[in-house]
C-alpha cells in the first residue's frame, strides 16, 4: 500500500505499478516546476510535454497560459460530433482524413476540467499510418481563460510553426514531434545515466546481496 498507487494486489505486475508511480511523481514535479516558472514570464505560453491532466481525478495543472501536448494518445476513444447523427465517432475516423494543418473541434475532458483537440502536423499520405503526424493538445478550462475558437486557432497556428524542422531517423515519433520539445528531451537525456551503467549497478547489487 502506498499513497501513489493504492493497495497492492497479488495479480498486479510490479513493473507496471512502478511505471505508473514514476509517471505520477514525474507529473507532480513538472507541475511544481511550472508553478515556479510561470510567474517569472509576463507573456507567452508554456508547453508541457504530455497532457496537463493526470491522476485518478483528472484536472491536473489548472494554470493559465499552459497547454499539454501528447505525441501518443488513446486510439480507442469515441466522440459525439456536433452536426452528425447521434452516433459515436472513433479517433481513427475523426482524424484519419483530417487535412494537414487542420484541427478537430475541442472536446470536454476530465469532468469539464480540461478541453482537448487533435491537430494534424503532416499529411497522412506521407506517413506509414493515418494516425501518425497528429498531436493531442489539452488545455485547462478556467473562468479567467475562456476556451474560444479564436484561442484554439491561435494556439494551433503557433504549434504548427514549430514542426517544420524534424528529427527524422533519430526518434520513432519524429512525425509528431515539435522541435523545441525534441530539443528539450534530447538535452535532458544527455544528463541521464546510460542503460548499460544502470544494468551494471543492478547486477552488482544482486551479486553482493
């Protein structure tokens, strides 16, 4: 039992449990850093790599001028789309034929605490799968920051301007990368201990135990 992942069940995979706990701790740290950083800039927006919502209750980072951008997202989610018959539409049909540099309508997320939409960076004809080349953008729903068509178009346009220089071949997610996020990830990874060193530490610890 712990505060992050609740009671432990015998059928649980400890590796998956540890991964979920790590994600939770990482998101908490990201939100704390963002909370310290945002007051230092008078204008402009900050992108969180990944969604702004997390945890059992959603909501996550309820801050102005902050958006989350996800390169990977759930492809089995279904939506009701205004103007169409009252039938749920899948992510595949929603964005599979979305033209380049276009976005979907915004959808309600996490009990009305967030809104999200999908933005196509690249033509699906140039990619291996039709869902490639699309990012999911999420924004907190705040009284002081109304979610308007004009705001979503402005944000989408700014994101599109950051996708032209691509790390092709150096990352499997090159088709949905924004260059500043790729650079930030690359710089952070240079500070990590390599996988080989970590494996050596674990092996040595097992030998001495």
